[in-house]
């Protein structure tokens, strides 16, 4: 089903993110490097969709680097997944990415 396929892809992307940080915890991942497929705009949009679930569920978080570009990192085990109403509540944003910008 579509739901099962989405769940598997979300788990795959989260696994990639966690593996990267296990191997190199001091090097953040550019959000765009993670989600952009240089050969497929449609796949890029799907990747952004799947990452949105990882952020929503508190398994990772987005921050801005020194250049004000988004970076993504896994949440620590005790942060982000407990209480959405607390001081560290997660926020969702709308991202615009046109086909021209993708190119």
C-alpha cells in the first residue's frame, strides 16, 4: 500500500541520517544535499515529503547554518518526541521549490 511504502521510505531516510551522524557527528548534513535528487524533480519532492514526517515526529530537526541555509540532524534520544507543547515544540514550515530552482 502507499502508506507502507511511505513508512519504509521514511525509515530508510532516517537510517541514512542516523548512520551519517554515527560516522561523523560533527559534520551537519545540508537539508538540500539530503533531499535533492539531481536526476529527478519528482523524486526530490518525494524526499522532502518523507523528511517532513521525520521532522514532524521529532526524530530529526532542522537548523540554519552560518550561511542561513538549512541543515538537518537527528534529535537526541530524549529530545523532541515527548511533549509537543513544551518549550521545544516542533514547528512545520512551507517550502517552495520550483522546477527551475531545482535545476
